[in-house]
């Protein structure tokens, strides 16, 4: 009989890695099964990823807790946000423009390339974890009596009291556990690339709502020091046919289109990297837990990228799950069904609400119905004119209040 370990995490990306490191901080060593290889640092950092993750203050706090934040080779803090409608009068500004790199106290969050973040997480796991396995293919996950059995392609079998599925939107763990999935197909695609503009972004994240969907311009770090401050990652939500059309444009036509659609906010778009598309679908697991099993991150939920919160709610999953596990461990209990249900209770309702609100906002911002347009613009103006409302929005976005009752509270 194989040894039964306390916890196996399937998936070694940001959310799975953060979970393993938080558990290690609490004295629990997890076995992590990562499908990815060990990353080559020089090779990874030599290429700029055209997409960035908008990390909230809560996520940054958690990364600092596990000492990953200081390992990041590059990141771009942002101190302001601007949201407006192309064909309306609504305009909201949060935070402030910053000519110089904002301090931790000034920053609302930070933009980090996924590859840079994955490298830092992996380096820390290699330092901290006793059993971190890369290039692993899981072939079967099956429930036994009080344990789960995990079969690997190399013939290895692991047994564990708790399996955590952190293996992404197409989760194999979720499938093997027979957990049903609700899917909402937006019939839209995200078009993404990196662009260089004539004017600097001044550490402001911008989002303009167009008739076709929101266009986000997110500050990003540059590989060339003299161009730092002029590069941004864009995520443009478009109907599927528009996304296909825009992706096929040559660079000159595409940069001209972006310059026009962004209303010359940062002057001319001078350069664009090759474009990529990804389908937009909301996904929600009908349950996050079973006896001895928990889903976190994209394995449990995928929301519209409208507010850039997908990665942040995944990191909050990790924090809440680790908090309840470590709390009960002090009482001599490990991965009890009621413990896991407390995690689901604290996260599923909030995540489902976030998913539905992003879907609703996406519809409100693209509809041309006059009463809706009027109410939308009126609402934006009311928020802009009332500091208390803006503060409430910012408090919700930074996520720190959701850590308030955990061992990771700020």
C-alpha cells in the first residue's frame, strides 16, 4: 500500500503554487503535480508576454506573505484607473496620474506578465516544497475509502486525504470528480496584444466602452528601458466575427484602428505585437467541494475579463481554503467535509455574484437602448461626483476586505 499524504495539489500555476506556499507557511507540505516543465529563467525573461495580469492589493499582499513578490523580475504598478464610454457622458477616474513609478502606498495594484509570475512562483516552490514534480501527466483521479487515488502516466500512484484541483478552466480533476459545470457562451472573443503609444500611460489603466465591447489598455513593463512607460497590453472584447476581422488586419491598419477607437487618448498607436484571440465563456462549477476534494481558481470558475478580476478571485480562493484548513488543523482536524464546505460557503456565492455582475455590466455597456444608455451615463456621473461611492468601488476592487477574517488579514 502506498503512503497516504495529507494533500496533493494538481496544477502548479499561480493559484496552485500560491496554495502550496501558503500551506507550507502554515507547516503543511503539499505534493504538487505540475504539467509544466522547469522554466528557463533567461529564456522566459527575454521575451515580453503581450498579456498581463492585473493584480489587486490583496493578491500582492498574499504574494508578499509567501515571499514571491520580491522574486518578480519585472512588473508595472498602476496608481490610477480611467473608465469612460465612447458615445456617452460617463467618465470615472480612480486614483491619480503618476509621472514616476508609484510607491506601494500610491499603487492601486500592479500589472505582471503571466510568464514572469509563473517563473517566480516556480522558483519559490523549488526552494520551499519537499515534493514538487514537473512535467507530470495525471491519467486518473478516483475516490477510495477516505482517500483519493491519483494515477500518473509514468505508472506512479499517489494516495491522499485531500486533492486540490488547480488545473485550470478545462480541469481534469473536476471532470474525474463528476462535478457538473454551468457554461455561458458570450459569443465573444478577447483580442489581445501589446502596443506602444506616442504618449506615456503615466501608470493609469484605462478602459473605454465601445459599441462592440470594452477595450482595456493596461500599463506593462518594457524590455527596453528607454521605452518604459509607453507599452501597454490591450484586451479588446469583440463579437466573434469582429475579432476575426481585426486579427487579420495588417499592422498599419490595426494600429490606425486602435488609434481611432481609443479616441487618441495616448496619441498615435505606433506599434503592435502579433495578436492572439481567446473565446469568452463564463464557467461555474456547480459545487466546489466533495469529500476530500476542493476546486480552486479557474477549475471552479471563469468570469468575463471585463474587470480583470479572474486571477484575483482565484488567489482569494487559495487564501480562504488555506485559512480554513490550517485553522482546523490546529484543532487536530484535517480536510474534514465540514471544513471544505466552509470554504465553499465563503467563496462560491461571492464568485457567482461576480460572474453575473460582469455579464450584466458587459450587456449594459454595449446596449444602445436609450433608457439603459441614459441610466448608465447617469450612474457613472453619480459615482464620479461622490467620493464615498468611489471609495466603496475601490475597496471592493482591492479585495483586502475579503481577507479581514482570515490569518492573512492586513
